């Protein structure tokens, strides 16, 4: 009985692992809302590759540019995260409340990374600070 249970658990683990994989896909395969963001705010001709991260329960697309910047989208093409390295995230991709908070409290900094996390949103600033916001874009704390 014990051996049968171990065999079933091993088979289940192998089948779940086989369902999870990353693959490189053409930019044309990205959902339309994601393509629209890339075309509007970035140079689509500079896309280096698109990685589709697929597992049993969900998947996401990561668009990587030649200069190292990247954008992550969920399977519906909604923005999850944008990382512009040392340059500023396009202002229209960051909610106004967050932009206003950063401008008022860190006037010499700009947002280099923006995205969702488990509890709300995170903004990384050019001065190295990581700011956390709730789901209503209200400032919570500085993440150490």
C-alpha cells in the first residue's frame, strides 16, 4: 500500500512538472492588449525575445528588449510588471496617484520599475528605494 501511494505521488509530480515549461514565442503570439502597450510605449522593433512561462494553473508573457528592459503580462495581456533598468517607466503606465506620491516625496527620483505584487503594487525608484502601495495605490511603506 505504501509503495502504491509513493508511485502515485511520483507519477503526479512528474505529470505536473511536465506541464510547467518556458518557451520562446513570436511577438505576434502576445495578446493584443500587451502588443498595444509595447507598440505605444516602446520600440517593438527592439524586442529581443518573448518568453511564455506556462504552468498548470496560469501563464504569463515576458517581453525582453535588446537593451535589457522587460515587461511582463498575464495571459489576457494585462500589464503585471515593467522594468526599465536605469531609465524611467513611461508615465502613462504608472497610476496618477503613485506618480504624484513619488513627485511630492522624492522630487529628484523617477520610477525605474513598476508592477503588482501579492498585496498591491511596488515601485522601484532611481535612488534605489522600493515603495509599496496597496491595491488603491495608497502608499504603505518603504521596503527594505
